């Protein structure tokens, strides 16, 4: 039993998953047709209405020349149109290529050129950026009264990929990584992988028909797609589609719309805490039962503050796009007092490997986390060599993250292999230094990078202050000196008005490395 519920046979659960993720969501149109499925702040769609819209959208895809195996690019922000198109593409055996409309022209065009879609859709009425991309690409309004407003681009030359009847090999979504370390890669996620997270991770969160989930995590990001969107619809709950994060809107939804589940990245929680401080009020959230964080490292002080503001445990987890995304998460019936990311999901195998020797490390020692599970990606689209670098012949995905297994079976992520700073022969993990800096009362966010110098690397930190607070570089260095070994202490600590972040709130360190070079040269 878990939280009063019998534990299912997860292998049987996965074996019984339908061929397409849309099948699971639309099945509720037969079971509970009048139950709420989607709410966008103005319209409240039942599962019957959702099924009608998906059917109409699938018919439009056929009329517009989309066949199974085609890529359908969706330039969007969260809303009824985006969810409808994603499910309709699934019904047509097409690959939804879900792209955040807030990406630049260059980024949008690079993804379009790489994936070679048959059609590009734009959710132009919920996103000014999507409308601008639509205009630039010569898109026209679709004009279907049965569908939410959207624009569609011209028919493009494309070669369809093979269609597979089962859910294991058919691509359910092509998600491009944010490109924080280089050129964006198209991650091919299977229907089984996405359904695995929707079903198993959803069960771990206790998702059910009475839940109303606040869906502000972008569906263009696999966290928002698989965990929040598909997880809610798989369980027959109601998804609140929210295109932009705004603390005041969260407060209102918690109070008036009786939201039960909120999932966010740490940067969102930091903004909610700031809002509570500025307004002098904690949220009225009579129905809220579950809070979780993911997407980046959760600071312990932030976790404790969030729990004080909301009066609930803040759960944590770990994942990556290549795992659809969830690998570990804390358990509903076992909230943690620390920032542990919890144990692995059922059916997820893990290894901790010395990335130099390729051998498993000793128990409790840090090593590269390798994962083998139903939710591991099929590969990088049109990048077989790159795929072979990260997936072994026997199915292990090399995550690139350094982690260790704790005695209680939970996982602790230490850092990224590519981000480790080697200073005076010692490994410095940026997350540890960032955690020390964000524990300072004036610091809300921190990012640490390495800067190469002759025969060594220097540690350079960038910080963002809590609104209305500040500290000098000397004060922050003194704070770090009390809490870090000498080789871990930053050589420079630079304050910024706002640290660069992706639309999902993930810190972008690539630009900071160039800035670190300028700072150290000054």
C-alpha cells in the first residue's frame, strides 16, 4: 500500500498501455464524457468536447496533406489549440514537433529546417510571438469553427518516417533540447515512454479524476508535456492550460478554481515566494494537495520557504528530456526534509559509472548516472552517431549527470560531467557552490561556471538578488569562505539583474562562460 492505495503491478500497467497517448486521453470521452478536461481561463471543455475538437483537428491534418510519419511542427504556448493539435497529431500517427513560440527566429527556423515538417501550426491568438512567427512564415488562419483559433503554414516538402503499430517504436513527440550547451538536438520520444511517465509517475502523484492541475509548464518542454499535460489527461483530471507564468494568476487559480496540483521549476517557486513577501499574504488554496519541483536544482532554503508559504510538502524529482523526462521522484507518502530527488520510478534501472573507465563505482561513490527504462528515448533525430555516443548496445542511456546512490535508495545528483570545474586537481561541482551562494539571505539565484587559465580552472559565480536586497562581492566571498573548502571558493562573484534563463526557467550557462572570460580578463 502507498498512501492508502494498493500498489499496482507496474509491468502489467505498462504492458496494457494503448498504442497512442491520445487513446488514453480520449477514452475518458466514453467513460466520463461530461467531466472537465481542459480549462483556459475562459472556456471549460468536457472530455466530450475535447474528443470532438481532436477529431476535427485530425480531419484537418488529413485535408492539409499530413500522413502518418510526417512531422507536424507546433509553434505554441499553452492553450486549447496546442493540446488539441498534439492529440490530433497522435491520432494521425504524425510526430508532433512542439516548439516554444518564445524562441528566436533563428532557433525556430533551425528546428524547422532540421525536422522538415509537412506543416507548421501556430497558436497565434494566445502568443504574440507565435503570431509573429506565423506572419514571417506566411501562415494563414485555419478558420475551423470547431477548433480554437490557430494559423497554419504552407504545405512543405517532407518524407514521412515509417509508422509502427505498437507504442514502443512509434515516435509520440519530437522535442528539441534548449541547446544550452550547443546545437539543439531533436529527441525522439516514443508513445510508450510518454505514456509510461503519464501513468506510472501520475500514479505516484496520486492523480485522479478529481484533480485540477495548473498547467503552466510549457507543453513544448517534456516536463510540461508528459508529466503535467498527459499525466492529468491519462488520469481523467482537468488541465488548466496557462500560457505564461504570473504569480498573481497562480494565487487566483488556487483560490477560485480550486487547483489541486501545481508543478513548477525552482525559478517559479522563487517568484511565488517573492510575491508572497511583497503582498504580505500566503495563498488561499483550499483544494491544493500536491506541489512538486523539477527541471533544475532545488535549493534547501527555497524548499523550506515554499513549504512554509503553502503549508504543504514540496516534492522533488529528477529527469531529462531523453527520459521523457522522469527518472526519480520523492514519494507521496514519504515527504523529505532535504532536497533529495527520491528513488527511481518503478521499472527504472540505474547504474553509477566511472565515465573514464566505464566501470561501476563503489556503492555510495559518485559516478555518471546511466538509466535503462521504458521511457528512454529512441534516439536523436537524424543523428545516429550522436545517439550511439549516449545509448549503449544493451539500452543504457548515459545521462551526463554525476550522481550517487544514498543508503536509503534515494539518488543525489552531484553535477554535470561537462560542468565540473577542475581546480588545482580537485573536482568542483557547480551545484554545491550555487547552493552555498543561494543560502545567503540576499541571493535568490546563482550560476557557477569554470574559466580556463594556464594549467588550471577558476571558479566564477553569477548571482541574482532577492528584490530589495543586495550584498557586496566581498560579503558573498566571506559567506562562501565559511562554508566551502578553499579550492571551491569563487574567484569572482558577479551580480546581475537577471540570470539568463530559457522559457522554462532553466539557467543558460553558455553565455555566462563568455562573460566569465571577460570578467577574469578585466
